[in-house]
């Protein structure tokens, strides 16, 4: 059963980015209760975007209308992990807002990191609980299977973040006939990507050449006006560590160069919800759990 809609504006921290200030107004408006066919969508999520999302949202201008400027969405999958704080530190240094598609299993192992991702102003996405590919699930990705995976992860994220998770990414970019209708019924847009960096495929230690490869792969998005870049702050695939390493230090090392590359090219960094900029850091002495 789907929950009855409870429409409430999200709680938002003070912001320093004028873009985020403007976008905030639109977001607040977007969650007003309007009884439509989508009223089955659970609390706090706007109507899901149709189909699979392959492009970053547009930035918002002074009137709240989308602008023609270029936008890029940096997305981090499979965390949280021990590398997440280092990713967050880079994003904070540059004032870049990103989206983190987390697995429920890793959230349950590192709830403090999920709280920190949210406290620092980023957007959470749902990447299922177990990160199983359809071929490894008896009966495949049925509606019942997906609903359970998404609900359990979303429930935990909501408890930690205080708001609904409105975006999901299927593990491995896999699809099934049940995927779109199930995610949409739960209020989630289904997000793919337009730029794969293959950062997950690197060696289990620092490698200058692999960092260069990640940056070069990310540069493909400069040919697009609204790229979504796929990166990883953890490992959730089920291959052994000897096949797919959990080391994400090369992603951390590549990230400043990727950000600077898109900044030089005039892109605005947005979360999948279209908001950009980060809130002011918490005053010193205030612990972030
Ligand atoms: Zn994944």
C-alpha cells in the first residue's frame, strides 16, 4: 500500500548561493498539495519525471524559470563508504552540490555518513538495498521485489534525512518492465547518466594514470549541455575485491580536476532536483553526527 500524501515544504538550511536561494522558492512551490492523478505519490516528492532521466535539470533564473545556461550533475553511487568524507571535503571546498545514490545496506552500516551528506547540503538518491542485478534475483526485478528494495532504503534514508528520497538509480543501469511504474508509484524519478567515468574499474591503490583516465572520461560531458556524470564513492557490486576494488581514492583525486574543468567551461553544478550551491557550514563546535 502506498502512503497517503503528506505535503510539507522541506526544511532548508541558510544558503549562500543566489542560485540556490532562487531555486528554493521553486522547490517550496513544487511540493504544495495539489490533488492530481499523482496524488498517490508519497510525502514530499514532486511528480516523477517521465521515462528515464539522462540529462541534468536546468538551472533556475530570477523568475524561477529554467535558464538556458549549461548545467552538470555530479552523481556518486554505491556509498556511503570510508571515502565519502573525502568526496564531501572536495565538494565543500568548491561549493559544489551533488547527488549520492546510496544503497540501503551501506546506509545501515554508516548512518552517520548519510546524515553528513545531507547536513552538508547534498541530495540523497535511492540505489536499492542490496544492489542485486536482475539476473541474480529469482524472478528478476519484479514490482514486488523493487518495491521492497526501494521502500526499505527510502524509509531508512527518510529517517536519517528527515525528508523523502525522490530519485532512484537502478544498479548497473539495468532495467525491467516493472522499474518505471514501481519507482514512479513510490514518487521517485528514475535517473541514469550520460557520462560514465569507469572510476569503479581502477586499481586498488593510487594511480596517476587512472586519475587521468577518470578525468578524461568525465570530459566527454563537455560536449553536452546538461550532462549527468557517474562517479562512485563506494563499492556495492558483488564481484570480489580482486575483480572490482573498493578503493575510491582515485575518484577523490580526480574530482577537483573534474570540477575545475566544468567550471572553466561555464557549467552550473546542480543536484538532480535542480538546486545548486551549499549551505553555510555548521558553526564550529556543533558536531555533525
Ligand atoms: Zn551501483
